[in-house]
C-alpha cells in the first residue's frame, strides 16, 4: 500500500520531508551558534547611546516658546555685553554660579543679568539728571540733588544683586522644607531595590507638582550621574548648586556610599530620622518664640484700646466733676 494518505502522499515522502526539515534546523542552529556575538558589545552600545542622549539633554538649552521680539532683545543684550568683554571675566563665572543657585541655568541668563547690571545704573543716573536738573521737579538744594542722584545710581547697581539674592533665599527655603519628604521617598526607593539614578528620577517625578525646586535638582543630578565619568562629581555639583546644610549632608552620605559601598537605604534612613527630628525641633522653637513675638503687637495695638475702655469712663467722670466748679 503505497498511497495510504490523502492527496496521494506516501509514507516515504513524509519521512523524507521530515528529514529535510530536521537537517535544515540543524544547519540553522549550527550557523547561529557559530555566529554568536558578544552580548556585552550590544549592551555597551546601548549604554553609550543612553549616555550621549542624557548629555545632549543636559547641555542643550530647554526649549521655550519665545517671540521674535524676545529673541531680538536677547541678541541686542548679548552684543552689548560682548562688546564690553563681560562674559570673559571671572565675575561672569561667579555670576553663573549664583544664577544656578537661584534656579536659572539657561545660556542667556548670565547675559540678561550682566546687561541689567550695566544698564540700570546708567538709566537711573540719566533719569535723576532729567527730573532733578532738567525739569526741576524738586526744589532741593544742589547738594541734596547730588546725593539723591548718587543714591539712585547706587540703587540701580545693587538692584540686580538684591533680586538674585532674594530668589536664592526663597529657593533655599523651599528646598529646605522639602528635603525631609524627599529623603523619605529616597529611602522607600532604595529599600525597593532601585539604584541611586532611578531613585532620584522617581523622587523627581513624584515631587514635581508639590516641590518643583527639589524635583528639578534631583532630576539634573540623575542626568549627571548617567554621563559624568565620576559619579561623586555629580553629587558635588548638587551641593554646589544648592547651598543648604541638609542637602550637603545628603551629598556627603551619598558620596560615602559611592566610595565605600555602604548600604544606601540604611544611610538614608538615618538621615531621614535626623531631618524629621530637626523639623520637629524647629516647629517647637517657633511655637516657643511666639509669645515674645506677640509682645510688641500686644503693647502697640491691644493695650491702648484696653486702657481707653477701662480708664476712659473714669476720666470722663472726673472731667465732668471738675467742669461743675
């Protein structure tokens, strides 16, 4: 019986087909085994591509919608600052560090700050001359006019520095308040098995709405940890940008963890407990200082009204008795 299967297929043909498939599979398996590449090479390529992407995202400026008028204004500012050779000075680098502490890291922030640093004193002096000498608005003596003009020029010189200093103080205060909560989240992420980079990214995503300052700094630190050759340099940059004692303590702990390989979760848990205790002590200190703070408003606003209510009727009665004589 040669043809026992449908379509006139014999057993010999089926066996031959199965043998051919087996031989082809064996050849493919041997071929793939012979051409197996090093898996680490592809992984290194992926890591290098990731590092390049992080670096380009860190170096490239953030995209912002700017109008042509704003772009033209910044270009004029840059021309003036470049002609005065202010960007090449050591003061420009220090100014960039100050602006970074205030949260302004764009490439045009230094140009804008230096422009107003130069223009505001000149503008204040010109306005003072026009109003005090040209229009004769004030009837002050000549010496007083000169002092007012010099005061306006001095005010124009210190206004940009005062603005940046106030921004730095507000940002540091916001970061100081958010550090205990951020550290608690870091402890949770570390105990969950995440690396430091992944933990910082996770904390920055979770705190992006409530504390954007801490989220911004942690996100930037995570990016620097991804592409800088020395990871401790990224942590040092965080301490440099955020001049807050709590952040410096966190950076010191993380640097020690990176250097000696100590458990990350345990170190962060100790810091978290310390910061929670510090926050509680600060709240108790404010509560204890409250009575002394309320003393002056009590004396100025409440006691006079109380004296009027208590002594007023008696004083009126005495005045009425004396008026009868």
